[in-house]
């Protein structure tokens, strides 16, 4: 299993540590609670301090490095703060030494004390870094229970609960569709000429498009993933022979046929496509699929404001990846010997002003607008990257659907600071491709004038397109600021968030620091907007 440190940044602990925490793993209800409960950490209890402690050689499990098999009975005995074990995905951790480093507080961790926290963890975010974060706290694995008297297959699957499967196994089994639904599941075939290998995936789904196809071909390894709603189909093989770096992807959108075309390095006849890898030919829930990273080269880094930069990354030649509007990727870096993963939302290189034609897709570069925090663990490391350095970038994630915009007449975007990033592609998509939209309004909250991202581009856009309006609101303006000032509030929102007609269909998207987003959603609801009319960008 990949060791990974995911630092889920909810910006909840302003003035406190803002670091990865198990409570963000332990259930949605837990997360919203944490978002509102600022638990100050004692000095010397930052993520960096925790990493240092884990590298100190101190025995954090009390088992002197021994790994043991843990029974359910044994696990349940370790349910106190001073002796707290938690099981995640079949692995048991002694989290007592971590308690003081946990930004959500001890009580949140204690909710899973002596039990299996896997389900709660999965509900919030499956990429959170418990394996890396807690690797020195690993007590061992759950003991596999002896198998009882044999049962017929149907009986087994209906009687063994999900909980038990997770407790005894490392991972819930990846589910390939049952044979009855096999006809609906995708399939693949492959063909060759003297110079080419063509892998054809029959998705059996209409409206296939480039954003739903992610291909990586490097070092004789081919990985082709097709996203189909909340499922993913994967072709994953160690190729039989070498191919050149460049890969072509053709999509027959209407019939849902995807072709991956590889160029043979040598003109020899292949007897087979290659050796299947673990996930090959599986059609499973996206949430059960491991996050895949590829190394991208930093090709430029330009200043956007005094603390925010636009990073341009180049995807490898063998990668086909287009991040859908409203989705984010994860970046991964090794910091102090630990893998750290954080989410970022790709933007465009600039705001196109000419909306006559949809922008031509650049499948080679990915642009990220990133604020560098003076004490930020990840962004400081990012800022150290030199042109030509590599950084790992994941597949996209996120639950925003373009169709939400396609049926709207008024689009209102509420952004706080870098919460502007998902609005960039959204704005472009809305003004370019959604003909039913009458008004598009961005209400952009920042501390000071200097913090406003792409201000002049936004102002130019507002001049150019009469459907678009931008309103800047500053929370800490200088005395020269003549514009609007204040923080997100019911009063401010009632002034700026309005339907263009009494019954017009509206979509309000909101993104910013977690408390900003949470409060904003509440104010919008108080103003009478329904859940369906609001989309909040979160992790
Ligand atoms: P952290 O180390 O987490 O610190 C964050 C803040 O806390 C900083 O102000 C830091 O100075 C302060 N801090 C840290 N330690 C202390 C301490 N001991 N005492 C007081 N203050 C402290 N960000 C972008 O810039 N662009 C994006 O496109 C983007 N997209 C995102 C998409 C999603 C879905 C999410 C959830 C977040 C996104 N973020 C984005 C935020 C990003 O993931 C990181 O959280 C952000 O870059 C900060 O990371 P960091 O490790 O540098 O900062
Ligand atoms: P910032 O500069 O600190 O703040 C931007 C604006 O939001 C300021 O006006 C600020 O006012 C206000 N604000 C901050 N905290 C607030 C709070 N608790 N309640 C009400 N208003 C608040 O913002 P930033 O540093 O750029 O941070 C952007 C945030 O967006 C990060 O937390 C990042 O994780 C998040 N983000 C999320 C996504 C996503 O898809 N989920 C994408 C990109 C960014 P004051 O501070 O003056 O009160």
C-alpha cells in the first residue's frame, strides 16, 4: 500500500496548526464539527514537530518495533486516551502519542478508539495520509478470523457485513460488476499493425469525452482509465514490448469508443499485449480506485500577486489528462522524508476575453495558481522548486458537474482568496458554452487590494462581456479603498446575490477558507436559496 501523507487543509485553525488530522478522516459529521471547533494546539505540536518525533527513533507503539496480530477483542480493550488503538483498513495504530498533535482535538480521535474507523475515514477522504502519518504508530494487522463452516457463495456475501470484511482484510475487495450486469460494463480489445498497437475500449456509454479518459504510458507500463459517473474502468498492463513515448487517444463520442494508439519501438509482432497489472480490466467505484500520480515538469513560475504564483507544469508525453471544470488534483512532494499530498485546482493560463469560440484544449500543460504561505509546509517546498524540477500530480477529483451550470440562467460565484481558482474555468465555461445564462456575477472577497487575483483581467472581462459583473469586497482595506468592504455576511449577500428575474434558475458556487464557505452556505440558505441552488467547493 502506498505510503502517503495527505494534509487536508481546511484552513480551519487560523492561528493554530493547520495540518492533517484524523478527525477529518472520521466521518462527515465529524468534519463539519471540526470546522467549527478550533482546537488550539500546544506550542511544539505542529505537523513538522510530529514528523520530527516520528523520525526520532522513539518507540511510539510501546512494542519496540514488533508488529502483532490484533484480535477484535484486543482492539476493543485499547479505548482510553492513554491507551488508544484505532483500526483503519485492517491496520491497527496506537494513536495515543499523536493525540496532542491532532488539530481536531483528542475527543475527535477518541470517537474511533478501540474500533474500526475505516468507514468513517472513507466517508470524508480516502486520500488522507494516515498510513504515512501514523506509520511509526503501527501496532500490526487485524487477525484474520478462522473461516467457519463452508457456505454457499450467495450466503457468504449476504451474511458477512462490510465492517467485518474491512476489519479482517486489508482492503475491501474490488468489485468487478456481477455477471448479470456484465453486458453493460466496458470491455477492451487490442489490435496491431507493423508499427502500431491499438487498444480499443468499448465503454457502451454515450457522450464519452476527453475529460473522461486518462491515459498514462511510461516505461512499458500502460494505464488507461475511463471515468463513467462514479465508476471507473481500467486497462492496466506491463506491455510486452517497448513503445515510443507519445500516445494518441481517439474518442468516438457518440458510440463511446476510446482508442489508445501506441507506436511500437521495434517493428515486431506482439504475441500478447502484456502482463495484466492489479487493476486491469476492472470496473469499480472510483472511490475504490487508488489515486494515480505521474511526474510533471515545472516549466514556468510567474507572479500573480505579492504571494501568489502561477505554476505551469508539463505533463509527460505519454499522458493524456484533461482536468474537468470544478475539479482539483493532488500534488505530492517528499518533505522531511515524508510524502505530503495537498489538493490544488487547475486554472487557465489567463482569462480569455474572446468568448466566441470554446478555448482550444491544451492537453500538455497544467496551470496552478498557488498562494505561498510564509509558514506553509507544502507551499514553501513548492516555492523552492526550480524550473525543470518534477512534481507528482494525481488524477482529478471533485463532485462538480457542468450540467449544474447548463440549466441555469443566473450564475453567482462567491470566492474568498484562492477560492477563486475553481471559478476560473467555470467562468470561462459559462461565458463560452452556456447559452441560457443571462447573468454571471463574481463576488470576490479578499483582505486587501494587493491580494486580488487577476483583478485587471476580471475588470476587462466585465467591460467586454455584458453578462459578466465583478464585485470586489475587502475585509482589511486601506483607507484609499473606495469599493465595498466587509466580511461575508447575510447583509452583504442579500445586497449582491439576486436573481435576475423573480423565478430565474440560479446556481451559486462558493469557495474559500472553510469557515467562509460554511458561513456563506448558511447565509444563502437563510436568504431562501435551496441546497440544489448552491454548490460549495470543498476537499
Ligand atoms: P499549511 O502548512 O497548511 O499552512 C496554512 C496556513 O496556516 C498558513 O497561513 C500558515 O502560515 C499557517 N500556519 C501553519 N502553521 C502554523 C502555525 N504553527 N501557527 C500559525 N499559523 C500556521 N490553494 C491554492 O493556493 N491554490 C489552489 O488552487 C488550491 N486548491 C485547493 C483545492 C482544494 C479542494 C482544497 C481543499 C484546497 C486547495 N488549496 C489551494 C489549498 C491548499 O490545498 C493548501 O491548503 C495550501 O496551499 C496551504 O498549504 P501549506 O502546506 O503551504 O500550508
Ligand atoms: P485569505 O486571503 O485568508 O482570505 C480571503 C477572504 O476570506 C478574506 O476577505 C478573509 O477575510 C476571508 N476570510 C478568511 N477567513 C474567514 C472566516 N473564517 N470567515 C469569514 N471570512 C473569512 O484566503 P486564502 O489564504 O487565499 O485562502 C483561500 C482558502 O480557499 C484556503 O483555505 C484554501 O484551502 C481554500 N480553497 C479551496 C478550494 C476548494 O476547491 N475547496 C480551492 C482553492 C482554495 P479576513 O481574513 O480578513 O477575515
